[in-house]
């Protein structure tokens, strides 16, 4: 069980505490966090995070392959998690990353702005 985060802040439970998540929601929160943290930004955990922040500086034709590589690298330590698809979607700014996953036979997905 982990504390619930939304937009970088803990979510209050309305009773003076914070909400928690578990199971698939806990996994999705951890996945999103790993994808958003810059790889190497924590000196004691240099393998934590992703290199997705590099994508805007890459030629458009190379972005999809690099996005798949960076996602796989960031999530490689998650036991029982399979990345089934990585999509770069158009949108405001540099677009949106959609990652489709499978965990314990359940299809899951997360999205994050690039």
C-alpha cells in the first residue's frame, strides 16, 4: 500500500490523513512516477526514472523507437509487468505518451504529457 499522489501532491482523505492505493492502482502510480522522474536525478538510485525527457530533442522519425526503449528501461525492475504498447499521441506542447501494460492478466494503461 502506498500514499496516493495527484499532480505531485498527496491526496487528503477528508479526515486529516491521506488516501492510499493498492493493487493495480498502486502499480500504475509507481509506473507513472518512474516514467516522469529523470533517470539519474537521484544520486543514490542512479537507475531510477526514465530518459523520456530527451524525446523532444530527437528527430520525429526516431521518437517512437526511443520512447519504447526508454519505457522498457524505466520499468525493467517491475516484477510481472509487461509493456505491450507505447504510443506517442499528438497534443499540446510535445504531445502525450500512452503506455499500455499487462499485469496479472489485467490490461492497464497510463498517460503522461511529454
